[in-house]
């Protein structure tokens, strides 16, 4: 635990000029408010800072707009991107009248989910390890057909490495479709940029493990180490910020949009998760793939509630363009130790401490606080109610005969379906007051606006298909 006086000393010692207070809105975007150092004192840490919450999409009405930003001293880090020395502190949002956590603050929800786990007696710590992929674009290296006129429904006809049907001419050393994983430079042209991202993340207190090119052309991934739920949701926000900022410094743009390019892999945010109790892993045992019964039930809960979880883990209209067969993104709600086409994968390894489940459907448009909390709540519901996930699916699920395939439930096909599923299936989230109905209603309303805008806008592909009909 860091104290306010330790931070004030750090500010003095390092000649810090500004303190940037940051928080995450319901859509998952980091927001900030910069305090001049003359206003940073013990009182700021005790009372917080008032701000107008009415301009944050999905939060308070204009007539009750004052809210409190309460700095969390344990999140202090320096921001290396500014000309003047700037310290960052992540904040919780409090209601000014009650002084309690604001019910629509995602970070507050994630904290409540951790407390709920402790109170349940099932465990005391939930570890989360997210793997967020992203694309880096400039206007020279990657050329995509903006009208995607090669639109095809049959996955067997989708472009492969030697069928780059929407790229023409000499591509030189540029990676082909699905050809990015992971030849050395000059095919991989972003080594320095990714190394810089890792260095900056380390400086900002995020423990990192590795970086690599991903399967799609211009797609990348950096590995951050697993940590507790709230800490790693915090770190995911820092991760996205650093990726955007370093790409920007290199004259490029990074995007976490799940499916920016038709016909190539999309960007996922697989999330590894496990529960520990009294310093011991609870997911290791004698069941399938060295799992405990409790872990199987956790998976059962994730699969049972997956469609509702999708609203938080895949909260964009674009998310559902990634969740299709043929691109290493899952569609089927099954689990397996071998199969990456299953929504829940058990990574190989005999060390009980490393026993975990990797949920593969989330993508990086997820608000990590809400997405992680929703998955933990679904898993705990599975454990409490002994929801068995059935048999593991070790075959390549797409090779199953169509009749068999039809029996396996799937993730949602659209954001509309996800929001409707969340509306119907929300009790597992509101258990113990972790999420609340007002918050869920507001989230559905916020996201329904995106669905409506998307559904009402004519798409370039529709011009291609229907203009001359
Ligand atoms: N990009 C793939 C996805 O969308 C994952 C590829 C991988 O990490 N093996 O989930
Ligand atoms: Mg990956
Ligand atoms: Mg993975």
C-alpha cells in the first residue's frame, strides 16, 4: 500500500509538474484530467477531485452531474510521453452525496467482483492474463480494398497465402494475408516499435514478457504478465494507451478494432484466468487435462452465460465480424485442451500453479473491468451451481458433420443479440450487488445506440450487391 505522503515525496524528489488523474468510462476509454502540482496535497488524496460526470457517455444526467474522482495511490506511475514531468494516478468514481462507489463506474464493479469472490469462500484471488492483439497501419505498407468486393460467405473460398485476391502487384517483403506469424524482418517491419512499447510499459510499471508479430499482416501482440483482476484491468488500460502513443510517435496509427481487414485474422483479447485460495491453485486436479472439478464448473458457467458475457467482452458491432470460422477466433461454445477453435482452451502444461482456462472469444474493444468481472461472475455462478460443461471437444470442431456441429451452442452473431441476451440473463451478474440493474440498463441503452447507427447506415458492400439489382 502506497500512502499519500509517499507520493507527495516522490513528486518533490522528481520535480513533477502535473498529476494526471485517469479513469475508464463504460465504453472502456481512458479519460483524464490534469492537476497543477499546487493543487496536489494530502486533501486531494483524502477528498478526491470534483468533476462533471454528465459529459461522459452512459453516466449521470445533467441535473446531477457532480462526481468525485478518487485517486488510488497504488496505481501511481510516470507518463514518459509529455514534455513536462507528469505523474499518472488511476481513479475510482464516487457519488458525492453518499461517498460510496458510483454504481456505473467500471473499476468499482471490478473491485466488487473481487470482494464477492472472497466473500464466497471459493477463493481469495482471481488471476487474469489478457492477450490483446492490435493492428498498426500507415498508408504505405498495407493496401486493402476499401470496398471489399471479394465478399464471400463460404469460408473454404476465403483468401489464403497464395490467393491474395484483394492485393495486387509486387508486395516485396510485405506479409501476405495470414502470413505475418512470424517471419523475421524485413517481413516483420515493426520490431523496433514493439520493443519500444515493451520498454515504455516496463517503465510505467507493467510487467511484460514478450512481443511478436501476429498472423495477419500489420498485426501485433505484446505479452503482459498475469496479475489480479483489477490490477490487470488497470494494466490493460495502460497497455492500450502505450500502444497508441508509441505507434503515434513512429508516425503510425494503432487500432484495437477487432476486425479492421476483411479476409485476414481479426484481433482478439484471449483472457487466461484462474482462482487461488490460501496461496494454492484451485483449478488443478484429476479431471480432464489436469483440471479440478471446480475449474470444470467455472467453464460450465462461462459457457452457460457466454451470450450475455458477449455484451461486455465483445461490445462493438465490429466484434461479430471477427467471431466467424476460419480465423482462429472461436464461434462454438465448447472447451478443449487441444483445440483453438473452442471458446475455452486449457493451455498445455503439468505445473498445477499454471493451471488455467483461456477464454478466447473476448476482443480488445472490451472494457477490461467489466469484461473480467462478467467472466468471473459467470465462472463463480458455474461453481456455486455445479454447472458441468459436458465432454471436452478434442476434434477440430469445424470438421464435425453438419448435424453434430449444429448441436453445439455458439457465441452471439451480433451486438444486438448480445445486448438482448444480457437483458434476459443478468442475475449471475447482479449477485451480491456486483453489477446492478441500473448499470446494466444504462449499458444496454448506450450500446443500442451504436447498434442502431450501424444497422441504419448503408454499407459499401450493399452498393456492390444491390445497386444494379
Ligand atoms: N487473432 C486470433 C483471434 O482473433 C488469435 C490468434 C492467436 O493468438 N493464435 O482470436
Ligand atoms: Mg495472439
Ligand atoms: Mg492465446
